[in-house]
C-alpha cells in the first residue's frame, strides 16, 4: 500500500519517500556539528537522528506505507515545520509507537495537536491497529499537555520518561 498525503485544517502530512530520505541524509553529511545544532529549519537534529532508521524501513517497503515518517507542511506557506512518525510498523499485537517534533518557530501554535490528531485518526482506521504508544520526557510540559489533549493515558513514569497509550478498540 502506497499512502498519499493527509490533510487537516491547516496542514498537510506528506509521507517521506525513499528518494527524499536519501537526499536529506546526503545533505546532512555536508553540515558541520555546529550547523546541525544551530539550524532552525527542518530537518531538525532529532529528525536527522532517526533518518537512518526511516531509510531502512523505506528501503524494505520501497514506498511509504504510512508507518514511517511524515513531513508536517503548513498549507498556506507550504513550509515544512516538522515531522511525525511511527517508530516501526505495527507489532504482532497491533501496537505502534508515534513520535513528533516541530521547529521552534512553529511550536505553541496548535500544529503539533493538529498533526498528531490527524495521524492518530489515520492509524485508528488501519486494519489491525489496536494501540498507539508514545513517550516523552518528564520535563516536557508541552508534550505532556499534547498527549493528554489527544486522549492518551499515562501508563508508566520514571524520573526521566513518561510512557503513554491510546487504546483503539
């Protein structure tokens, strides 16, 4: 199954293709460590950290299935402001884990909620998806509020990380 972009009120979620992933990986090789940390545009350093994993997933499937990375694009400006992704394809119990990130200038404007809500709705409507998980740092108040707002329930917490879950059944 090859997925197409998803749409919400202000955003498009555009699946990352193998070709675009290769381009991003090649571009990042030419940046210095300082540039990676100071760059305020997309892809962020966190995104560059997961690109090799996304590349391997896309290499296996040849095209986006929806359970890889999606670029978050503002419709009005067509600017890429972040990404949202599943960490892997669903496991045998139908569980997927989701993660997200926005560039600093896009934070606090509701884009994270809009993107997360849209991709969770897509996932819930896929066959055999029973649970969506997420994790965030205990000191990330914005992510805590966001995960609560989309209906996730806190499952466990330690001194660093909170694990969240949304049951789709």
